[in-house]
């Protein structure tokens, strides 16, 4: 995990390496200051011509040490901030880049709310832990070692008191972390639930208000927030024991040293080996050891909190896409012909049932194919195998006479445009959204595909026309308008295969017919696959597939299916029953 995360340091290696060196310099200087200060005070008690010279010398040394310590500490703070912020930036970039490479199967493993939490809260935790490690993880052990060493220089017997306290504190820190860690694991899972509650509410706010469910949603959010609070409170209560226990034991050590030190001074007299200034220095080193251990415990706690965050980030970074381009994959798609041969598919190896089973299908280039079937009949699953959004479990899918697994993914997907069931527009102008299909398209090309998709007529009614700004999620256009814009965007790519996954469900039957007629006249060589709920949307197709339970149960044109398929005939009769006696629609 650590190795995976540290790969994201990259160009910030230099400040990440320089920071600990500067912290070591600062720690060394701080540990020398009490020693030279005690020496200077001792010199001040002497008389003679050389006493002032010695005092001034020690004063100069102390000033230099303080200046070096301050400069090193300031620079270390600057470099640590640069390295940690850069590290966090790279982590978010690497996670986002990895997600873009995921197949649909990989995306199914992580909820969108979980990915948001990992890229925000988890990265922030890791960033803070990384910064603390750079500034404190090196400084603390060095300060601790220097303080202990200088204590032994002053008085070895009293210094052993500090050494005896350290293992006790180490055990206490270990116990605190051991009991706090499981709580942090639970907390981050509940963060995901909290973010999911927010995401669902914001995206579905119109439905919430329509059904007057604000109170229900508020209660659901409060429950998720309270779950996070409870576990965080438990964890913080445990971690709160850290500081008082540290202070207690170190103060006890200082008290013991003060007692025995004072006794030594009294026993030895004014001219003895152990003098008050040395006791003062020893107490100062005790305080430094206390602060070192306190900082160490803080680092330990922060690392404990960030370990679970780091693990969650590493999960995303280490996740390998299960759909990848082959080496030297084919980059040319000959035509829009499609062949399913003995295809079976399930969403995961652990799944008990197949979503698709024993599918055999041939589609000629330029044909229009309609697909009908009830909810859950795997219509969408079938078409997602064509551009390798998923890979088949058994059998093969070919496009242009070549198995799709032999193509370079980008090359294949550029020739297969899908307008998905859930239409998505991004914040930006209509032009910017359309140019997802072809970023170099001219205004004339944009207008042409919009006319094909019957979108030009409503775009020109907007005051800014094609420069009209689309709000996030396309909330300022209707469902039918959104569908037509998405169809135009797909057409702009000039694909060899165009797939409409129930993409005209929100447009009226007249507009639907106009779009299909435009396809027939303007893109006759493009293979068109239309998934629909209305028979009228597919009845003029060259071939119509009837799907049920993950299988193709009937195939043929309208006339053939009216005679041979009970499902198709019943669907057609139900949908045309609304005709009134005068031939109009009821």
C-alpha cells in the first residue's frame, strides 16, 4: 500500500527529501541550546578577566544555534507544505485517471459516493499524515535521541529515569491505537453512506419536493451523520487518553529527577560535580523528550487514522481494468457488421445466473435493427458487449469481421457510438457538449447533425442558440431535448455503428419518426441498433429482436413477427389499441 501511494510523490521528491534533513538540523540545534546555556550560566558564576569572554562566546554560539534552528524550521515548513500539497494533487489525479480507465465491471465495484469520499476526505487524511511524517517523523526520533544523549552527558544516573519511562509510554500508545483503529475503519464506510445520502438527495431534489419527502430525507441524513458522530466520538475518546497519560508519566519522570537532582546538589555542596544549572538543563531535556513523545503519539494517531484512508486509495490505484487493449491491437474497423457467436455473459465470476445466454446473431453493415423486450431482459447488456464496455464470459462478439478483443479500445469505441438510456450532458455550452463527438467539428457540422436529430429546431429558439449554456446534468433542458442533443453528439462522431438505447422515449412519436427517417436518408451505411419500448420506433427496421430472460426468443421483420411471435403481436396490439374509430389516437 505505502509503495503504491508513494508513487504519486513524483516531481515533489526533492522537497520531500530536503524537509527531513532540515528537521534533523533543527532538532540537533535545539538539543544543543540547553547544554550551552547551562555552560554560559556556569561561566557567569566565575570571576576573572576570561569569564566575560567565555560568556560572550557561549552567547554567540546560542544565537547561531537559534538562528540556524529557526531558519531550518521555517524552510522545512515550506518544503513540507509544497511536498504534501503536491502529493495530494497527484493522488487525486492518479485516482481520477485510473477511474477513467475502468471498465463498467470495475466501476460496479465502487459506488460513486465512495469514490468521491476517497478523492476528498481520504486524500486529505493521507496528505496530513504525509506532511506530519516529513516534519515530525524524522525530527521526533532525532530530538529524542539527542535529548537522551545530552542527558547522559550531564548525568548518566539520572538520565536512566527517562529511559525507563519510554517503554511504558510505548505500550500505552500501542494499546490506544489498537482500540482506535477498528473504529476508523467503520467511520470511513459510514462516510460513504453519508455522501451517498447527500448525492441521492441533491440529484433527486425535484422528486423529493414533488412527493413532499423533505422530512424523510432530512431524517435519513441525520441518521447517517449521527452514525459518523458516534463512531468518531468513540475513537476520539480513546485518542484523548494519549496526551494526559504522556504528560503524567513525563512529569513524574521530571519530578523524580528534580528530587534526586536536588538531593545530589545538597549532598555534593556548592563545589560538587552536579550543579543547579545542570539540573535545569536536565529538566529542559525532559521537556524535550516529553514534546518528542507527544509529537510521536500525534504522528502515530494521524497515521492510524490515515492507514484506512490510504488502504482505500490504494484499492482504486491498484485496481486493474478487466477490459484492456491488446498489444498492437487493430486500429481499423472495416465496416459496421456485427456477429454474436454462442455468447453468454454474467456480470461477475461469482454470479450464479447468466445475464445473457446462448446468443447467436448476425447484423449486416448498414442494417437497422430494433430490439424489444421487457424490463430486465438484458437488452442494454447485449449492446454493451459491442464496444467492449464488458467482455463476454463465453463465446465471441465480432465487429467488421474481427473479434472485438483484438481491437485497440479507442479505435473500436470511436466507431461505435452509444446514446445510453441515461442521457448525460455536462455543464458548458451546447457547442461544447456536441463537440464531445468531434472536438474539431465546424459549426456547419454541428448544425447538420442537430437537424438529423431534430434538435436544431429547438436550439434556434434559445436566445443564445448553440452558445446556450447547459447547466450541470442538463437541468435547464427538457428530457426530450436532452435526448436529441445526445443523439446529435453521437452522430457527430460519424460512427460505423450507432446504438440508441431507448433514447427517444421522451420525444413525441412524430419527432421519433422524423429522426428515424433522417437516419435512413442521411446515414444509410451506418449500422443502427434501436432499443425501444414502442413498437412504432422499430417496426420499419430490417430486423427486430425480441428478448426475454437474457435470450433472443424471436427475430425477423415486422410482418414475420406478427405471424410468428406472440410477444410481439400482443405488444403491438396493446400499443395500437388506443386508436379510435376515426383512426386518430385517443
